[in-house]
């Protein structure tokens, strides 16, 4: 096999190491102590994974599960994440041990005293309040360590708002809440830190993260990269297209843009540079592909499960709504990469230097079985996400245990040693899954402070009044304001926490102001809108963490890499606006007539397969046209007037009602025909006039 097919390419080895360390610091903790300290972290992580597997099939009060779940998250948060950059990395300072015990004990207090607390609702004891204050403070500190200062600052501001309500400006003022009332609401009920976000983290998200960690440990990540490389490497800009495909496959099970960037980028970025991509563009392609990986079902960055819980709908309905935008966005990214390769005049890698595609596919086809089983049990059998993930995890475990001994038998090697290595892989997968969950567990608990503040103070209605004043009641201004705020918050918050904060504050406002503007906006459209812009923050300078990871591998400027990645991702940025104004794209044609306060039961889903196929074609064509307009390349370089026409094509395809209203008719997709015709005419015009030589002759 050629050196191009090997994952251990050392073109940018130092950069890959730096990026790996960055990912470990963020995803799994920067502290890896030796000796007893290391065994303690491993024991806690392993116990957490085994506990979550046990509760997945055991009926138990979910409030008790949340309590233990947060206990593990806080314990590992203080042990695995140092207090500051110069803090010891190879042993625990005494204060971290103390904070670990206090934080885990405060969370576990709910489990130990559940019956007593339930018997005196609203009447907390002094010890409840003291422990509650300690736990809230330590939760904010754990959030600072694991996620940076942003969520800690936001949580502190919302707690302060609860107490200082009477002193706020008139639009935001409320009667205020005492320390006792705040702690009771945030700590002793399921309205605060033990609310819906933590419930989803404890019941669904952990299992899916564990599934991804085990699948990665089994070798699936390397297999996805090799398969994408073998299939796409020979095409124009092949390594970049392989990066898109591999990141999409990895993103289906990882749910983390940073881990995705490091996993696939270590291999794909050097190859992109080798075939001619500049360093910034090579890193940017990987950033765009990896951040978009969070759009891909089934995990969707853990937000899919929280959306389902917030809206009271099934997880399958969330995935159904997200499917066309996610796939169309990825198809358009392939097109963006192709256009970039055309502009640069790049070619693919000779087929002789690529691994054989069929042999590569067969070598790891067993990795596809758990993913296929997960999708089948969710979509066809309609099992709960937790049960479907649990069954998929068992299958991955079986693969991990079996594959090495089978290979040893085939090569006539020692089965005993292979079996020992298999159980080591299983053990590492369980530990890694728990460590990856620490930031998510802490984030969902800390974000519960925002949700709790809204229910305690009625902040949502006050923010609605403020935004109505600022936006003058115009829905488009509300959407722009929400998008910008999501991008800014997302610079310091992980996607899940950003989604929870923004969805709690702005999603209901989008729905309400949409109705006031005569626009029917199903709640899921507003939630997906917020989710999409939270994802895009991962490559938005100056803080985009995925861009920093990619630039470390590419040896490029992180700001330039982030800006280029955001340029590639602009096609994703227009999608949320489009499915707000045309909900057919998320397969909801409207709201049941007569529904005064429409709920999920009132949504009218599009189920006709021909209609779905047509909408998919429309979305892809519109995204291709937008990509050509942004990239300035449509079967050759596109002058300014052609780019304007391409943007008109996008509007005509996404909003056919703009034309139908001119004729006094209801929305009909027959009115997209002029836009399709214009797109085809532009393509035929450019193909007919392209030059026989030079870069202008390169066609798409």
C-alpha cells in the first residue's frame, strides 16, 4: 500500500500532536496523573460507564439517575481538569480533592435524601440550603475548568438576576427571589440544574457518546477515513472530498467537531496540502466538514435529544426534520470543495497510489453493522434512543472482543495475546466514553441555571418585550439578532450548552413574533435555527476551537483558517433562514387549521416520498447555486452579474411563494420552474463559452 494510504503520515506530526493535546484538554481532561491518581480517575470513569449501561435497562427514578450522573461529572471535572494552566498535571493538589468530594457529595445528596426532600417540597432545611449553595458554586467552577469562563459567567449573571430583580431596569425588573428560594428552585427541584438538559444527558447522550468512543476504539474512525480516501482520492481535489466524507461518517457517531477535526484532519490535511491546497484552505475544509458533522443524525451534537425533550416530540421526528438540511448541506460542501479544486487547477491522486476500494470496504464492513443496527432500531423498530443505543453498544463490544482473535487465527498468531488486547480496547473505550462526557454533563447541569431562571422569574416574557422593541416586531431582525448572539455565545460555549441557552431565551420569541408577522413557524424550526448557528460558532474567529485544532495540524494561521472555514460554511448559514420562511424543507407543510396554540401534534408532516425527493433536489440545487455565487465559480469564473443571478436562483427555489403571491395564488412549487430554468441556462451558457485551455476551461 502506498504511503498515502497510511494513517501514520508524519508530514505535520508535531501539529497533529498539538491538535491531539488540544482535543484531549477539551474533550477528556488535561490531567493524566500516574500512580494512584491515575487509577482513581480510571476507576471513576469506568464506574460511570458501567452505571449508565446498567440504568439503561433497569427501571429507576430518573431524578436519582441525574443525581449520580452529576456526581460523576463533578468528581471527574475537578480531578481531570486542573484549576489553571500552571496547576499540577501529574498529581492532585489537596484543594482539588476537597472540591471533588464536596461537589460529588452535593450532587449525591439528592440521591441519598430523595424521599425526605420529596416529603417537604418548598420547605428546605438549613443543611439543604448550605449544600445547595456549595453545589451551585462548585458547578460553576467545574464549568469554568471544563468549558472555559463563558458558561460560568452566564450562569452567574442569571443567578444574580434572580436575586437582584427589583433593581433591574423596568423592562427586566421582577420582584426578586431570596437565597433560600433560588437554591430551592435550582437545587432541590427538577426546574434547575437537575432539569431537562441533565435528564437528557443522563438518559440518552451518555450512551451515544459511549457508542462513538467504543466504535472509535474498535477502529471505525480509521476505517471511515481509509474508505473515503479510497473511494474519492482519485477525483479532482480528492483528499479534500475524502475529508468531507470521512468527517460526515465520523460526525454521525462522534457529535464533537473538535474530536472530528483531530481524528480525520491528522490524515486528510497533510494530503490536501500535498495535492496543492494552501495550508489555510486545507485546514478550513476540515473545519467546515467537521463542524457540519454535528448536523448529521443520529447524534447531532447531543442537541437532537434535548430538542425532543423540550418540544415533547420523539427523537425520530427531530431527525426527520433535520435530515434534508443536513444532507443538502453536506452535498453542497462536496460541491464547494470541487469548486475550490477547480479554481486552484488541482487534480486527484493517481489510482495506483490509492488503496483498493473494494478491499478497503470489506476490511471494515463490520464497523458499519452497529451504525446500521442503530438506525434500523430507531427508524424501523421505533425503539427508544436509550434502548437502541444500548443494543448498538453491546454489538460494538462484541466486535471489539472478537475481531482481534479472529485476525490472530487467520494469521496463525497467538489468540491469547489478541484476546488480552481486545479487552484492553474495551476497557479504554469505556474509560474514554466517560471522560468525553464530563464537559457535556457539566454543561447541561450549568445550562439548567438559565432554564431555571426563566421559570422562576418569567424572564422569557420580558426578553420578548425587549426584543420586540429592538427589532420593531420584524421577524427578520429577530432572526439576525438571534444568529449573531448564537455565534458570539458559541465562541465560549460548547454546542449543546449554547443551544440550551439560546433555545430557552429566543426560540419561543421566534415562534411568537413569526405568528405576529403572519408567518407560521413550528417550534422545531426555531430550535433548529438556534442549533445551526451554535454549530457554526466552532469555526467563527477569533475563538473557533475547531479552527485552532485544524490550524495546528496544517501549520496555518488560525484566524485565516477560521475565516476561510466560515466562508465555506456560509451555505449552512443560509439554511436556517430558509426553513424558517419555508418549513417544507424540514418536512412540515404547516399547522393544523384552527390550532390556536399549536403544539407538535398540530404539525402537518410531509410524508409523500415523491414530494420529499423533490424537496431534496430543490434544496441541493439551491445550495449548489449559493455555493457557486459565494465561491465565484460556475463552470468557470463567475462575474458579478452572474453571481447576482445565482443568488436570485437561490431565493426563487427556497421561496416559491414570492412569485406565486404576485399572481394572487397560493404557494406552488411550479413557481420554482423559472429559477431552475435560469440555473440551467447559466450552466449551458458557461459550458458553451468556456475556453479550451487555461484555468477557465476547468468545468464542474
